[in-house]
């Protein structure tokens, strides 16, 4: 980054904080602080929904998935969200605004009882603490990685402090209104910055002489193809990625099988966009139902654009830099293969040697792998030469690995298995033997994974290789990435503080609390949750923790999401459902999800959520049939808002749904095959 880049980056941070604070200097009561005085306009709502949603987890994770065999199919998370948002705007929002609620748990008391409200509030706070740490960690990790490429040493703690303090300052000061105005800037920057990366990625592809291509999305086989001089960048992109321009992956795919599109993916979608506090808080602050619906439809349209500025560049990154991704995967494979060698010393396909020179590395070309032992991490970093099958490792780390008689090695990466057929067959036989021994001994097995490419480096490679240097473009894109993290963290801080204040403090501890006391507690909660996020984030840098924490977060929400969705939908549609259904639905999901996770661990978590959703609906349906309410629940109007629906937003929403379906048709197997 040159002086212009650094200047733009710092100016962006100053503008975001200044605008956020200056637009919300007089937030003295709870409605003003937590819901922006119920005065948000559609354009603020739309950009704020996008900014709160998109973080480095999307930029890094989605572009990384796109770089793999998954390709464009990962866009389902965005395009299905567009349809979900439209349904939320016209199916859920009218009831939420009529109830005048501050939080989603509060709606459960409005429809069911206080016990359901408290149960959801407590569960949500625990989930948010994990999310706060993970978002801060992912942002700090991105900052550290990019800074290292520029020769700077930025620790995870330093990155976490920067991200946490920026978000804390304007959220604690101005609440939701500060978030919304800051999100207007950050949401716009996200789209413009992503567009810039896509433009320069295409430009680089147009100048390339050869590129990698995924020849088979089932096996993940990869080939390198020389590019014809004079062909256009778009023509090259379509030609190279025809296999991956397909929204429907095989039912056996481990990442996103087409079967998950039928039901499993809809459950977290509706929970996230319709019932998740840090997203819905923006719509609860709408100036009217019409403004809220327009904002939601605007956000739905923006969701259709996100794959083109995140997913498409990730696919190009693999075309251009697959070799680099292979070299970057060496460190990830060194420890697992060292464990395999120590557990299975008879293997002839993994060997150990001292640190080889550049000539020896270049000459290595055997079918197996060579673990190259270096004196320390600094010596590894100083070695410039590299070969995909030479795995650098510090000698102390190698010596510390003991034989693992109950370790198995999962070969889920199609490309790795395809590139190593002999070693893969050997490992499969070893795994079968070890798993049999473990079962006989009644012991669990630890799992190690091997990967062919470091797919999540796609974004970092693009930033470092395709953007013009020292021109200000890199500084702006870096600022947009920082804004993505800060806006998501700010949304969670605001949501968590609202639930603590309104659902715990005011409801259970101090029902007669003054407006000043609630705002003060809300601000104090923001500070406390920021400290938790900053403290937790660096701990996730431990591979043993971070490898499991994201699984815990992803699957952990399944303990509540299906149950919450079932009782919200059922409670709105079936007015005679008894009040006990609220707690029953939540408890049914928690118990069933936990039992399925233990009894049927091979059931993919999205499918597990679908099963639990169906079970919850069955339980509360039976309860309603046995003991329905004497008369239907009436959703009383409790807020003086204009609750007239927007005909224009309805038409635009239908248009977004139709456009989404057209995109699925365009990128379906039949059309792509042509």
C-alpha cells in the first residue's frame, strides 16, 4: 500500500465513525437508541441489511468455495436469500410492526408466553457471543494476512482491537441509527469494492497465457489449458468455468448438494433473514410498513448482485493462481501427513528429509510427499523455493507429534484424492483398519483432513496480484473489507445489547426501569460484548480451537433455528395454537437436534435441521388438535405506525423472485451444457 492507499483507508475509517456519531447525537430514550426512533427510510434499511450480513467470512469463504469445484453453486446462499427476503417483507414484517416489538424474543411473549420469550433470549445471547468472537477473529485474521503480504506484522489481538473499538465507538454512542448511517457508507463500499476486484480480475484473465480448469466437478480433477491469444476475458471465463457455472451440484456433494436446496437451506435462510435480531432490528426500526417493505425488496435485489462481485472473482482466482493455492496448502498438509507417517511408518509414499535446497525442491516429482524439516518457523519463511509435494515443517513440531493409533484421515477434497490415487487408496485401507480397531476398543477417532489447494486464499491473491498498486484502489478495497467486518460486528453488538436490555433487564429484573437507565445499560452492554469479542477472537487462532469453533457456530444455531422458525410460522398461521406451543417447539428442537447429532452423526446438518423442523411442526400441530385455544389470537396493534402495505414494493418483490428463478434456469445443467 502506497501513501494514497493508506490515506484513503484512514479517511474511510474516520468518515464512517464521524457520520455514525453525528447522525445520532440525541438518542436519549430506548426507542431512539435501539430502534432509531422507528424512523428508518427504505434506502437506509436496504444498505444496512446488506452491510450487517456481509463480512470477511462471506468475502473469504464464498470466494474460497467458488475457487473450488463448487463454483457458482455457492451463490445459492445469496440468491435463495433474495426470495426469502421478499417473503419476510410481506409475510412476517406486518405482524412484527403491528406488535410494536423491540426484539424477536418479545414477539414470542406477544403470541405465546413469557417463558418462550426468555428461553429464546438466553439462547440467542449465547449464540451471539460465539458469533461476536468469530466475526472479529475472521476480520483480524484477514488484516494480519494482508498486512504480512505487505511486510507488516499485525497480531490477531491488534487487529481485533482495531475492529472492535471502531464498531464500539459509534454503536455505544448512537445505537441503531449510527449503525444504519455507517452501513450506508460501508454497504456501498462493499459493492463498489467488490466490483473493482471483479473488473481487474477479468482484466488479468484477458492477459493470461494459460489457466487452470476444473475438468470434473464430481472428482475435482484439474487441468491446465493454454489460452488462445486474442480471445476476450468473458469468453475465456465461460470456456474455463463451464463446469462450475452450474447451480445444481450432485446429491453426493459434501458442500452443497442440490437436495439441500429443496428444504434444508430454506430453514436457516428464513431464521436468519426473518427471525435473527441483528438482521431484523433494521426492519423493526422502519418508519412505516411501506418503508420497511421497500427496504427489504431493495436488499433482495442487491443480494442478486453479490455473487457477481464475490463468487465470480473467486472462480477467476483459481483459473489464474491455482499453483499458488497448491503451494499455500503445503503448511496445512504437513502436520496431517506427519501424523500419518508416524502412525503408519510402513508407508513408502511419505518420507522425511532435512531442509532441501532450491535445486532439490525443483527436482522432486515423485507420487508421494516429502516432509522437509527446517530448524524453525523463521527458516521456513525465508525459503523462497517451493514444490507442492514438499511440505515444510519445523523440526520441533515434527518431533512433538506422537503416533496416533486412532487417527483417521478424511479425503473429502476431490482434487487431492484425484491427484494422489495411490496414496489415497493406501489411506483408505489404513482408515478402515483403524476405525475397526477403535470400534472394537470402544474409543473415538480423531480426524485429520488433507487438501489440494488453499481455496480461502482466493481473495488475498486477487488483492495482491490483480489490483493496481499504489493507486488508491487497494486502499479503498481494504477499507471496504474492514467496513464489512465492522458493520457485521456493530449489528451484533447492537442486537445483543438490545436483547440484554429489553428481554432480560427490563422484563425480568427492573420492569419499571427509566428510559435513561435502559439506554445506559444498552451502551454498557455494547462495551462488555466488545471486550468479550476482542478477548475471544485471538483464542480462535489456535488451530485446535478454530477448526471446531466454526463448526460449533454453524451447527450450534441448529439447536434453536428450526424450533424458532416452526413456532413463529405456526403461531402466525394457526391462531388457535395454545400458548404452550412456544416452549414445546423450542424444547422439541433442542432435544431432537442433540439426539440426531449423536445417534445419526452422518446426517448432514442442513438435513438434520429439516428433520427437526418437521418434528417440531408435528408436535405443536398435535398439541393444537388436542387442546386448541377457545378463540383465535388477535394480533393487536400496539404502535402508531402506518401499516399500509406498499403495492410498488410488492410488484418489485415479485420481479426479484422471477429474476432469481431466471438465474437458476440460466445456470442449470441443461442450459450450461449447451
